[in-house]
């Protein structure tokens, strides 16, 4: 029987340059989706999947992430006294999680961030959860990977079909066969191929389950021309010595890694939010009518 997966790594040391100037002082992981920091969704997914121990890899200027997951007795007491139980529950959702922080001294890429957590993980399988991707499904994607691992005992990545024209933005798998519904054997992994050279439209998205052997490979994986240690390169090497599977995610994926996709995510979640959905929907309808009228006026 493979070892039980109990730990997760959340890399959060990136500079967030796509969201400047906002991210000069605020970590991009703390940018809200309506009223909840993006990283909170990631931690809640880990909790829903049965994981209790999380290490968040941070860098300079990320102190607010630590503060967010710290307890706030004064605030909690104030909410209790005012009987604001619903709000109180929202800030206590992850109080029972064991959340630790490790510093990545230099921004040397995703592969290096994962390698930084090796002492915390030890000789155990673990999950890597990227903060740019918020996943929604009946069963959390992390739990889906953990269930797959119970059957295979092998490292497993989450993939999702994306538009062929966008494939160069992702790491991509070259599948050899579909073993069961949505579970693929992989021949190789390709980092950001040109659309005409992509072996498939199955893009690697922000959830990975690794056996601890990945650390031995990351230890000697050389940085690329940009000075970053690419996780995809290490995965491809791991696949040469042990099987690595790809699990196709068929739920909803919300990309918060750039301004436009982050705004779209906020609108979608806003339309589902019980407090603001009605008002937001009315605003969007009125805005659509206004833009349509302006377009008609421009044609005259």
C-alpha cells in the first residue's frame, strides 16, 4: 500500500509582476476573489481533501500571508460579542490547519520553490498546489489526485484540455495511452511548446502529487536561461525512472494569474455570491445595454 498523503506545498514566493503596481506591497496571493484572498481557496481545497499539514513557500514582502493565516483573538472575540456568527465562521475555516512557512531566499523558479520544502516533506508523498489556479468540482481536484495515487502509487499531475491556440502558455503532456477514464500514461512532458509542435491539448494545471524521489532530481536540475529551475523538466526526468500519470480535470478552472482572467474570476464568483449576486447581475445587464447603445450610436 502506498503511503498516505498528508502534506501539501503551496509556492507563494513569486514577485507578482503582472499585477504591478498593486503587488509592490501586497502579495499577489492575497489579491481577493470578491472578499476572499486567492490563497485562502487553495488552503480550503487542501483541507477538504483531508490534508492537515501545509507549508507555504514565501519570499520577501509576503508577511501578510502569515498574518492572514494567524489567529486573531481580538477580532474573533468582537465578532462573538456581536453575534456575527456567519462572518466568524469564515475567518475560522482554516484555524484547525497546521500551516508553516519556509523562505525561498531567491526567486529561482517553481522547481526551486518545491525543493525548498524538502525537509518539511521528508520521505513522504505530497501535493503541490499553485495559487494561480482556483479549482471547483464536486470533489476537490487535490482529493482526485490522492484517490488516483491510492491505486497507482505513482506521481500524478492534473491536466486540462485548453484551446489549441493557447497551448504555448503551458507545460503539455505527450500521452501514450488512456489507462482508465481520464488517467493517462505519459511519454514525455513539454514546456510551453509552439501550437504546431504540441503533442496534445492536455495542459498541466496547478496541482501535482509527487513521490519524494522528485527531490533527488530537483537537486541536480540546472536553471534555464532565465535563471529558473523548471519543475516540468524535473518531472520529465522523473518519468524516465518511474511512471508518472496525468489525471484529466473536468471541473471548473479559474486562472487568476493575469489581470483579465482575475477580473473574469471575480465576476463569476460575484454572480454566485449571496450578498452581491443580484446587484452585480443588474449592473452587468445595465452596462451591456449602455455599451450596446454606444456601439449603435457610433455606427450612425
